C-alpha cells in the first residue's frame, strides 16, 4: 500500500504493510527506519531531524485522518 498526499504534497511510495503498528521515519517518500515508539525511532542513527514520523495503523484498510 502506498500512502499519497498525507500533508501538503507529502507522499510515501514504499509499502507500509510490513510496518503495521510501528512508527516509521520517512525521507523523500521512503522509509528510513522503524521502531515500536517515536522515542526509540528518534534514537536511531539513520534518522535525521528533518525526517517525517508516521504511525502506521495496525489495519491498513479504511480511511485515516493524520
């Protein structure tokens, strides 16, 4: 599943299904890292301050307002 137009033209082109229930860091539309919570994700050395954080819903079907 690809998420499109999350906010102001921001898109995710990678498949989010493997990350259900996790937080992901996104840069240039691609998942950089994932973790169980945003604090652990922020501590990942691959994550930069300007990356977007997104909580991937446990179920990917349906509509979500972020």
